[in-house]
C-alpha cells in the first residue's frame, strides 16, 4: 500500500514540476488541491523515515551493549541501513514540506 502512495506522491510532484517547467498556468484552487494531496501522502515518507531511524537506534543500542563507546556507536549505526537512501529521504521530505508551503502561498494569488 505504501508503494502505491509513494508512487502517487511522486506522480503528483512530477506533474507539478512539469507545470512549472513548461510555465503553464494553474488555478489557485489547483495548487491548494495538490498541496492537500501531497500532505495526505507525506505520511508514507514519515513512516519510512521512522523505520530507518528505528533500525539505526537499535543498532546503536546493540553496539553500546557490546561495550563500544557511545560516540563510536553513534557513527557505526549508520551502517545498519543504506545511509545515502536515508539522507535522500530526509531531503525529499524537506522538498515536500517546502512545496506544500509554496503551493499554499500560490493558492492565495488571484491571477493565473
């Protein structure tokens, strides 16, 4: 189910990028509707982030229990996941949040 939601989120974002790239006009209501959809689908990204952070925290605890210094365990925990994917996910969440803010702002503009 989350794959379907993430695919839908990616589809909406791609459509909006295309609108901006092609400099196509879109009504304020359209921007507001898209912001609402994206906000609803954002939960999928949050769930993925929580899962990755949970795995890293478990790994950090295991390392500390093995008498690895906490500072070293904090660094080594990133090996428990694909850290590049984790950073990309955090960046995507930031882009989605920023897009929602911009879409809300754009929805208040009276011209299109």
